[in-house]
């Protein structure tokens, strides 16, 4: 009998927790929708590549400039530089 009551209490608590998670998710979605309607930009700001990005890549690949100098000229972090490099190379293949 004690096990039955313990399982019943656990199921009730599980049900309450799941409902609370759903309510939190709905409130979050509503908040995001209101924020987007106001025109607020969410997430990280987009980092655009400069017009001379291709030239910087060529210099870096040919060993004319160091990697640190390349990312400094592009004004990007290492991760962003590699991401934009990958996008640049994919764009050239198409």
C-alpha cells in the first residue's frame, strides 16, 4: 500500500512539473513574439565580410600574412573567420 501511494504522489508531481514546463514554454514563445513585433533584433549581430575578404584570404593562404593579421584585418574572431571562410569557399564552388 505504501508503494502505491508513493507511485501515485510521484505521478502527480511529474504531471505538475510537465504542465509547468509547457506553461513556461508558452510564455517564452509569447514573449519572443511580442519582442519580434516591436522589431527588436534577437540573437548575435550578423558579422559581414569586408569587400577585400577574398584578397585577405589569398594573402593568408599564400603565406604573405599571418593568421592573426588576417583576422585582425577582417575584424573577426577566429571562429567567425573560419565560418566565413567556409561560406566563402562554398560560394566560390557554386
